[in-house]
């Protein structure tokens, strides 16, 4: 069974680099990765916050938020 994974980002250079190096590197046979661009999908900011995301880029892996680097605070995206 694949682990549901969401990669939240805002489109900044830090986020794009993390997406390319981390989110796309996960084995698709093991991980079902959804990329969520919060700069374009502001309606999903609350979802990210509920998942524990404090800043982007962040990977929520099997319900656990993993903050990769600091591109932007979730509050800055509102």
C-alpha cells in the first residue's frame, strides 16, 4: 500500500528546489505524492495548517509534517 504524501510549497526558489530534490525523488511505488502549490491554491492553506505545516516547503508524510527548509511562513501565504 502506498503512503499518502503531500508536498506543500509556495513556488519560491527554495520550494522549487526542494520539490525537485525531494518530492520527485520519492519512489512512486511506495509513495502517492500530491504537490500542492499554496500560492496558487490558497483555499488549501487551512488544510496545510491542520496537517501541522508551519512553513513551506513541507512534506506531510503519512500524517507527519516534515519541514524541509524555510521558504515562507504559512502566515505569509494568507
